[in-house]
C-alpha cells in the first residue's frame, strides 16, 4: 500500500500562482503559462567544426533546465527528470546565435508532468526558426525526495487539448517500454 507522504506546500488548485513573496496565491496566473529562457551561443557551447555549431548535449542541458522550471512552477515544489524520450534536432544553431526556449506543461498525472520545450534561433531582426522540439517528463518530489501529487491539468485551448491527447499516447508508449 502506498505510504502517505508530506506533500508539496500550497498545492492542489489549478489556474492560480504565488504572489511576489512566494507564500500566498493570487488569481490570474495560468498554470500553463510559458516558461522562457534565452542564451547566446558562446565558443564553449560549440563543437570543433570549421563553422562551429551548438553542441547537442549543451542544448539538451538547457532544455532540461527550462523544462524543469516549467514543471516546478506547475507543481510548486522540487522536481526530478524521469524521462526525455522525444527530442528532434530540426536545424542547427551556430556560434553567436541567440537561442530562445519556451517550455509549457502539456499533461499532468498523479505525480508526473509532461513538458514540451521548443527551442528557436532568433535572428537579429527578431525572426525565429525552430531548431528543436522536446518532450520531457518530470516527477514532483516532497521534502523526503519521494513522488508527490501535482494539481490536475485541464486543457483549455484547442492546442492544449491536442497536446494533451498526444501526451496521453506518448505516456502509453513510455510506460509500455
Ligand atoms: C523519478 C522517480 C522519483 C520515480 O520514482 P518511482 O518509485 O518510479 O515512482 P512511481 O512509480 O510512483 O512513479 C512516479 C511517476 O513517474 C512516472 N514514471 C516513472 N517512470 C517513468 C517513465 N520512464 N516515463 C514516464 N513516466 C514515468 C510514473 O508513471 C508516475 O507518474 P504518475 O504518478 O503521474 O502516474 C525515481 O525513478 C528517480 O528518482 N529517478 C531518478 C531521477 C533522476 O535522478 N533524474 C536525473 C536528475 S534530475
């Protein structure tokens, strides 16, 4: 039988978030808000090609960070990465490119959340080209480092409903492995 554990504080209600003190809630912050990150590709992030490209492992590390923050914001507690099983490198990023990342929760189960992370190269004129799309799963952890319940996820927009349905399929495949 599952042992009852201390759950994350202030959890369990959708569609709201913390105030600036981090210890109270205010209306109007969607739990499906986008979490963004921005990087400039520096020499230490690149492989040794004549035209240096962003090293894939570096992008994966950035994906994991922004994805984890999206999951933390959803769960309001620490999270750990359990799986990144879908990672498409669509186009390269090069030295001195601006990389913009957007992470959003697409599905939540009892203790786990799927997060989609889109990575773009942003040109100096502001135009963006997608270079990567990844889906990662995070598990919320209580103070003892054990899986802890997260709020239910209710998709609201058509895009969220489609992502949610696709996330259910991805979950089936993950758990069948
Ligand atoms: C993640 C971890 C806490 C899960 O522990 P566990 O004993 O397997 O816990 P559970 O069986 O209760 O699973 C917890 C959740 O993870 C999900 N899960 C477990 N393995 C999964 C996988 N391979 N893919 C997708 N989801 C998975 C379960 O379905 C469950 O989700 P739900 O509560 O929403 O239904 C544990 O496996 C762990 O600590 N792994 C190492 C994580 C890590 O170190 N990551 C890298 C550094 S951040």
